[in-house]
C-alpha cells in the first residue's frame, strides 16, 4: 500500500522552489567492477569483472542521442573503467550533459575532463563509520561534487551534521537527500527506512538546517512541495547494462527487461508520478 503523501515544510523567506524541465536520460552501466560491496546496492546481482568496450558505449549513446539530453554513467564503480575519461569527452563532443554516479574514492581519474556539463554524484551513508562514510573521502576542490545522503534507519541522526560538514569543510554547494526505496522495488534490508518516516525526517532537517546549500530532496512518491508542479507520469529514463535493456531504474534489481527503450511514451506502472522526481530548494539571498 502506497504511503500517504505529505507536504514539504520550509520557510518561504529562506527558501524558494526552483523548477526545470526534466531531461530524457540514458543510464549506461559501463563496468561490472566495484571496489565496494554495499549491502543496499540495487545492482549487486550485475556486479562482476567485465567492462563495456568504448566502441560499444559510443554505439549505444549515438543510438539514442537524438532522444536524450543527458547521459548517466554508472556501474559498478565507473571510475574503475580504463576509458572513463574518453566516455565523458565523447558525451561532451555530442553536446550531452553527463552525470557520473561514483563512490568518490577515485575522483582524481576524472579531474582532466571538460567540467562544463559534468555533474559528479557521490552517495554517502554516514559521517565516519561503515561503508560510504564521508570522512573516508577527501575534499576535491577541482571538481564540483554533489553529495547524496542516503537515509537509513541507522544514520538519520547524522544528516544535519553531515550537511554542515559538507558545506564548511568540503565546499559543497548542493546536497541531495534521498532514501533507498523498498516497496517491492528494491530489497528491504534491516536498515531500510520506512517511507512513512521519510517526510518527517526531511521536515525536521529543514527546520534545523541553517546553511546555504541548494537542497535537492527526493520525493519518493510521499513528498509534495507547496509550489511543486506535477511530475511526469511517463518514463524519461532508459537503462543499458551489458546484454540488457531496462526501462525504469526501479526495474533493475528485479531484472525486468524490455525489447526497446522509449522516452516519454511509457506510462509509469508504479505510481501516478515518477518516483525519481525531486523538489529543489534554493536559498534566498538574505542580506
């Protein structure tokens, strides 16, 4: 049963919602290799030792180039791919934005690629303990990195301190707050946060956070903003893994494959709106 949607509560004198048209995005899983084994990984079943050949990567991107605005590079850990820089440069030459999803351990690998149009996403599970701890990563002043704090039952109390550390010590200007989604799409683990608890946790954070980062807040089908327009109900994502085409990212762990990827025509079969939509809060200029 889908949890009830709640309203995101924020001070309109401090924050304003900003909206942009979602871009069709092709997610390419360029390597099966990873230097971590996170229990919550939705792609665990596809991990191994194979890298996607560069020629195959180019063929895939070119196949969908006229339908997409952005390429998402994922894995495994994409910075382990020996030709990751060539992939990013190829996207740049085509005029496509690139988002790379990484655990942040090897960001020096992509320091020399074109930075315009490049978004680096690093997810963390806490501050200084366990897998994907923030303190295991050094600040990267030469890259613009947006961290994602993935909420779990055992790290809720660290969210506020992590945000302050990211802003003051790592120079972060943007933070994404999200949570692993169970609800039969991803495996429910011991520390998977109940979606019913997610809105209150986010609202409590907004009430206490006194920083100035732009906040990206995953809606996960349970959060609405006072000025949030309806999210699309047709899929704007496509996923290519070695030997597989999968439409929705939430179908990856369940290995629900398709014969072809379509953008903007396949209606969401999971919710009335895309579960990957988010609310973006930008701090107002308070002088």
